[in-house]
């Protein structure tokens, strides 16, 4: 089990390292921070240039617009999940249900991933970024869950009559409802919420949240509580 | 009937308010119809003026922008729900579960309400409007569901260990996941989705979707399919 986790971590790290160059990496790091601090709308191209000491041409060589940078931030995030998913789908030594669990663990229990999510919490308050994310969570991300759930219907590990609905709900509830930045909760509240989700998913034949995953998800998501909430708690 | 103590100034003021109320009512009726027919984005201020035979100044006296009119329509719409909720809470002849069903029926089965929702479908693509709605659905609306669910825990009709979670999910899933503009579905797909929701809510002790409500909700929400979808279907 530990070996498996190491493999997944390596996959995640590899994906992070695949940015095409130092400048691009610097631009993305800067923009992620600026978007989080000032909001997407209020961050100007000039702000980005000032922060990096870069010329307009230097920036436009990599990205044609602010929107293109945002798309790239989202695409990078997605690429990590997509690569992990591809690796998981190929494996013959696990049921689809176990693969789905690994995918969820990778989202809530990988320090790198959590750091990235944490850096985007403020950004999620920005309407343009939030709306783009919601759209992704309602359209493209469910397709990934769907492929694993269909495998589970085939191998009998996910005996559901609602594969499409389960895929949509895992994506929507996992990325929105479970997130303490949208629905504040302390640790106990988070565990209760995840037990509620587990009960509902069990009822539609998607028994992905066993006791271990409930507790790991609780820990991972509690760690995403925005700082102002923990400070005042 | 005039109060004897009312002075002339107050009478003039009252007359002005009454007249002002009439114009406002006329504006809101017109705009609601125009938004429903043409959609929010495609309705111009000039369309509204033409429809009412009103001057620009006459309109701006009441509303500073198209967005302000929409805010007002939303606030009015919410007030209708809030009043219905108050009335329902007072009734002694129904269980809390039955009251919750009435509330849901009023949202999916009232022609006026559906017209307003339909008129806003295009608008929900606007990031600012969408984000504001999502925030309302995750914060204020669940409070209303929560008051009824708590009553149901008391009277035994809603035997749930997850009152807060159920309130959040009814609001989020009912306003977002069930909506065909966000998650496209034909009639059969919509019914399947609602049966999935019914199964999940049953499992957490919130048996609100009985066979009747499943079918009424299916009809109401299928009618909200954006026109470009039905045209191409």
C-alpha cells in the first residue's frame, strides 16, 4: 500500500515538473500569487510585469492574455489528475473501486496538491475563476470519474444504476460542497458531512467512502480551512 | 380614508408613493415579461422604455440599471418564498415533511416562478450573476430549508441525523445540479437524476421525494431546458 502511494506521489511530482521552462514557471508562480492577493479582475498585465521585472514581449512570448494564464493554471492542475487517472486505469491489480479511492486520496492527501489548492482559495472568490472552475467540475471532471465508475460497474466493485449521476456528484460535491472555503466547518463538522456523503453514495451503489477514506478525507479537507476561519475559531 | 392628523404634506407624499408604486409595479411586470421573452442579455433599456412608453428619466427615477431591476426581481422572488415559508411554518395541519414538499412544488411547479427562472437562464452564464446566485444557494437559502427540517426532526416526519447537510444539499442540488442549463438532460435523464437524489435523501432520513414529487419535479425542470437544447434534440 505504501509502495502504491509512493508511485502516485511520483506521478504527481513528475507532472508538476513538466512545465516547459523557468520563465513560464516564474510567470505562473507570480500570477497565482497575484490572483490570490488582488483577485483576477484587479490584477493587470502591468502588475504581472512589475512583479517579475519582465518586458511585455517577454510575457506575451509565453501567454497571449491574462485569461490564457488562468486557463493554463487550471489546465496544469487538471493535467496532474489526468495523468494519475491514466496510470490508474492501466493497472490490473486493483478493482475500479480501489482506483477511485486512490484518485480521491490523491486529491485530499497529497501535500503538493493541497498546497496548490490552498494557493487558489482566495482566487476562488473571484467570479471569473470561480465560474470557470464550476464549469470544469460540472462538465469535464465528471467524465474522468465516469470512466472509473463504468469500469466498476463492469468489474462489479461499483454496483450502481446511477453512473453518470455519481460521476457528477463526486465532482461537484467533492470540489464544492466539501470545501470549507464554501461551506465552513470545523473538523467534527467536516467528518459529519463526509459521513453524510458516504451514506448517500452507498445508497446509490458507490461504496467508495470506507472508514479509512472518510478519515483521510476529513483530515485533508480540514487542513484546507481558510486561515481567517481557523484564526477566529 | 384620511386620518384627521395627517397634514397636507403627508397626503401629497402618500399620493406620490402610491403613484410611484404603480410605475414601479408596471416596470417590474414589463421587465419580467421582456426578460422571459428575450432573455436578460438581449433586453435593452430601450426595449423597456418602448414597452412602457416611459422616458429614460422616468425609468432611472426608479431603477439605476438593468442589473438593479434584476436584483429587485430576485429579491421579490425570494420574498414570495420567504412568505410561503412563514405561512407553512405556522400551519398545524401538516407535517414538516409535507411542508417541505409544498415548498419544493412551489419552486418547480409555479408558472410565474418558472418564467422568471427561464428568463434568467442566459443570465446565469454571466460570472458575476452566477457567483452571486451560488453564494445565495450555499448560505442563505439552506437556512430556510433548515428551519423546516428541524421541525421534521421534532415531529418525526424527517428522521435525519444530517439536518444541516440535507438543507445545504437541497439548496445546492435543487438549484444547480438539477438544472438542465448546467447539467443537460432530456426528460428521461431528468427523471433518473431526480430518482438518484430521492434515493440519496431517503438514505439520510429525508424522504421528501415521493413518487408524486419525483414526477412533478421532472416535469417542472424538463420545462426549463434551454431552447437551443430542445431545438437541437
